[in-house]
């Protein structure tokens, strides 16, 4: 998803896929173990976790690379 890969322009990220969400949470747990609990990191991880959980409940399919590229280009 980030950084956006030009080859992934049209690829949809399927947040409804339970395996995707499970892998994402495993990676975040691993990151938390290795980086410790910095307050800023904890806030970002909770915010992203809530967003991803909501997208999972909606079974959303989103072209995330296209969205990120759009906002990086404007920055």
C-alpha cells in the first residue's frame, strides 16, 4: 500500500479479506515488540487499526496506491 508502486495503479486492496487483516495485525504486533510503546506510534497504530477494522466490516476494496500517489503528488 505504501509507498505506492506504479505497477499497482489499478490494484484494489481487499479489506474484506480476513487473511489480509490478520497479516496486518501480526506485522503491527511485531513492530510494537521491536520498537517499544512510543506514545506517537501507539496513537498512529490505534488510528490505523480502527480505520482498517471499519474498512474490513464494510468489505471495502480500495485502490490505495492511486489515492496515496494523488496526495503525494500534491504535497
